[in-house]
């Protein structure tokens, strides 16, 4: 195992759990067994494997294994979406290759908040960022382990306002899971980053220097890809169309990115990760909506396919968006 992986095993516990290092972790046979076989098991299978022996328990309990397992699951066909329709949430497997019924399991919300006030804002590697609409507090939640962490602080950092703020989850090169919070109040803007490793917030001081961020643009929540957290910003109120910003997680700086342009009066986009590459679904052409799928290649975009969108297929498209995310909220149309 590399030096970075060994250091990763020593890092403090945060939601995924941790364990001590095994003295024989560098054994080739064990490496192949763990990172080529056990990492492909479903979560319940990993849990059972921990009972085999102390060495397996130690290795399978490390933060590094948890991260690798989540990343493997998130890029396989074992996708899920979660619907909060009561204190018992419904978790559905979703596979485009399976035409059978969607069989769901149920998990209990672990926090003391009315279920109809719980909003799932974004997801990353099995973690959810949740907002309580009645208080504005933010929580990072792992539905698999039932563990959660309230990240809002006493000095009002981490208090979320719907339709104004934006959120993004990511991990840096030290394996520190972080939460970016873009806050807008009365025409001003602040950006704070929460570190799970140090359980603290710090401010990105240069954010207000970007003049085009002022006004009333609508921000999407962040989508993390290859060291950059991407945000779509809808500026149609100011006749600027849709803009794409990238937040480099190492330099902690924002940069305006290229984005496909359309001649239509209105269009919108939804970012997704497909095969570890950034893609965007773009809807355009009111009233006869059309949906395009584009892939980012370097600093440009390539159109992959186009199809017409009818009212009856809107719910299908929303499910198709969720297929490319590990956890996502189901928007039920009643």
C-alpha cells in the first residue's frame, strides 16, 4: 500500500468509521483480496466480512477502505435514490437495465426534525448534505451507517437559506471531506468551507471580488469532478444566460468556465457525473422542450445526443438524472 494510503488509514473518524492498521496490510495476497474482491461486495457483505477475523475487521474498518468502497459503488450499476415521505425513508435501487419493479427498503431518520422539513441538498460518495427548513441548520448524514454530524455553528455559519444559498460536498488530496457553503444576503455574498477533519469553518476571503455574482442569480448545488466543484448559475434575470463556475478545491479559487450557448430565450442545465466525467443535461426550446446531453472535454463541450421532451416524460427525465448520482431525493409528482 502506498504512503498516502497508510496516512489515510490514520486520519480521524468521520462518519465512515476507522480502525487500526494491520501489520500485514502490505501482503500482496491481502491487498488483492481486499481491493479487488471485497471492495466489490454490497455494504451488508462487507459488514459480514468483518466477522471473519481481526485482521479483516481492522482493514475493512479503515477510512481508506470506506472511501474506496463508496467510490466503487457510486460508479457501478448499484445506484440508489432516497425518498423522504415519512420518518421512515424509502431507499430504492435504480437500474436502467432492470425492467422489474423497484423494491425499496426503509431507514429511520436519525435526527430530531419533522420529516417534512428535511431537504436533501446534495450528495457525494454516499454522504448526504441535509437542511432543516424550519431552522436552516445543515447536517452531513450517512444513511448507510445512520451516522450524522450537525455542522452549523453558534456564529451562524452553516445556516442555509433556500433559493439564496448553494452547497457542495467534496474531498481534498488529504482525504478531508469538506462542505462549501455559498451564502447570499441583501446583495452580498460569503463563501465558507467546513472541514470534517478539523470540525471547523474558514472563510474564502476573495469571493466578493467577483462583481458578476451580485444581483439575483440562481445557483445550483455543487457537482465535484477531478478536483473541481462545479456550479451552474442562472442569470436570465440579468440577461446573462447560464454561467458555469468551477471551485478548485486545492487553491480554493473560483473560475468562470465555458458552457454551451443556445439562441433560445430560456434554457437550463443539470450537472451529472458519468464514468467520472462531467456531463450536463440542457433543456431548451420553450414550448417544445428539447433535452441535450453534453460532456466536458478539457475547456470545451461535446454534444452526445438529443431528444424531444414531452410533458408525460418529465418524471422519467428526473429519474434519469438521479441514476447518475449515488443518493438523491425523489421528487414525487402527486
